[in-house]
C-alpha cells in the first residue's frame, strides 16, 4: 500500500500537468508552419514534465520546430517492465539508444506523433497527451493535415530534406521502403509500393546505383526503378516469377535478378534486365533446377556467380555466352546441407565469400581455381553480409541468434575477431555499411514477433527495427523502428 501511494505521489509531482504549458517563444510560431499548429503542440506536448525543458521525456522536445526535428532517444527495450510513456521511466530514461522521428513528412498515418494523438497504438495508456484529455478531433485533423503537407516550418520548408547518402530499407511485410537519414539517424521518408489493394507485394531486395534505387517485389513479380530525388517509381518490369536478389553491373546498365529464397517450386533462370529501357533482355539458366538465389559478378562483368540454394551448387557463368565455366558442389548436390544463402566478391576479385545458412559457416572460395580455401564457423543461420571497402573486414548477420559475427583478413586467411550482440537484434536479416565504413546498418526481420516496439501499432505484425552500429567501437548507437518484416537494406 505504501509503495502504491509513493507511485501516486511521484505521478503527481513529475507527470504531465493538465494546466501547465510552455509559452510560445520569440521566434514566429516556435518555428512551426502556423500559429494553430504551434498552439496545439504547445498546449498538449510541450508541457511541464513532458516534451519540454532541459530534460524532456525520451529527449524529445517540442519547444521548437528545430528541437522536434531531432527526434527522440532513450526509450527502453525491456518489455518485462512497464516501459510506457510514464513518469518513472522519465527519471531513468536515456540508457538505451532506442528512439526515432516524431513525424515523417507527407505520411501522417506512419508518423508516431500522429499515431499517439490519434490512438492507433495497441496500448490505450500510451495515447497522447499522457494521462490527459484527448485532443479534439479538429486539432487532430489539423496535425494530420500539417504532416500530410510536409510538416513544414515557418519558412514553408518541408521537415526533412533529401540526403544523397540516404539508407533504404525494404519492409517486406508492409509494402513500404523506409528512407533513413544517415546523419540524423531517423526515418525521414517513406516510399509506398502498394500497387494492388489488399495485397502484400513483398519488397525484398534493394540496391542503389547513382540516382536510382532498384527494388524487387516478390509476390507481385515486379522489378522497380525509383528516383532517389523524388522517391517516385519511374518504371517497372512486370510479370517476373518470385524476383529476389538484385545485382547491378559496373556501368549500371544491366540488372541481374535472381529468385527469392522463398520461391515455391524449382527454377533455373536468372533475369537480365536493361536498366535504361527497363526491359527484360535475356535470361541466364543454371543446369539443375532449384532456387538460384545468391548472385555476384566479376569486376570485368564477364562472370556471373550463382548459388543454387536448394542443391548446394555454385556456378561460374559467362555473361555473354551463358556457358557454365565452372561448377562447385558443396555436398552431394541433391540436398541443401549447406544452403548457400548469399555470396559476395572481394574487391580484388580473387575470393568469393559465401554464407551457408544450414551449415552455419562462411566459405572462402578461390575464384581462379574454384577451390574452397576456408570454412569458418559463425553464429546460427547466417544471412546477409557486409564487406568493408578494403575487402578485409566482414560482418555476418545471423537469423537464429542475436549476433553479428565479425571476420578479419590477415595475410591470406580469414578469422573470427569479434561478435556484436544486442537485445534489439531479433532475427537479423539485411546488413550494409555506410560509404565511409563508419557505420553498419542491420535489419531485424522479427519473423515470429519476438520484438515488441514500445508503441506497437494496431494491426501490425512483425514490427521491425534497424540498428545503427559504430564500427570503431562495435556499439549500437541508434535503434530505429521501421515497418513490417524488414529484409533488404542498402546504404551505398
């Protein structure tokens, strides 16, 4: 009983107060687009004990537009305790690098700020304003319209400007691409890819080349070309069967598209697409049916490396004649004892690096001789990999353990030199490095709903996150919520 009274006392002295609000500052509208928007935010968000002052909840301040723009950090990840938007967490918040943006311009329904005031989160207690009367429907609509029109400032500028180094995340269960600003470490844009109503089209792999992003949609059989400046789809190649991984040639004019690892049935074909005309110009066949999923290409563009996921074979294929130059059989060639999931070519072109999800190893293959040089054990069910620009450091995600295995090359040999673990890693999938190799980005696919975000959205399954890791320290410096079942990610 005494503990209960103490809790009530704490709520009374440090909770959000009904009658307290931050006054408008000297700058017009606190930097917000209109006085109406500024008044709503000031009266309901930037109030004493909440998102104002020197210690705002989750470091998210609404005092000014510029402070709101920085987003939040310091949410808790431990769902075994009451980690809602409450006063007690405010006392100790800041221990976790978990946070995100308040609003995503042009996308109110995907903006946490709007979701919370509109009550579209699973836990009613978390609706905003916290423990206070709900904002009027008129005010909610005002905020919705403000975000829908770009969440602009008092100079008419859209909330976030495009960044030429943006990171792109394919949300396979949500038909959306999340666009992450690498400097702010926030989701600053969304590309909706839902062409067919009430149908999940499953954006899977995503690749950057110059001014465009290329995406495969597994379920609807599409290969998309998206303008990075406008986030608009400019062209599509349709009627493909289970398109999976994407490989863009050195000159950017050819895209090779393999089969998804989830494809139903057996296949032999790799699509060859002209990215300028966005037309299917050819198919390359492997000799034995299976799932030709993992692909890589030689530096001169003359050899395509293809791994048959279900038949434990790796082929070296001439891209001009389509002849099989070499075939490597990992097991008996009729089963998937190894299941080569992803393959990468070292920048010097001398080594093929293969993650084998059933064997829990990474293979190093000599591209000249076709021989396996090393078989290196890694964490369970290795998935995608990220290779440093110099080709001497490798990061391997694992789906069945919350681990990223780090391999380094010393001389001619690779060895495991470290493991990154974090409780935010939930069924890791995609991974990529920033252009300067300073940050590693990984997706948690959350296929079996083990990850529970702080503010779970109604009706969303497999809510996913992206973890940003500083490669010098191997520390997770930001955890960002994205949409459903995040898989592919590209940062360079």
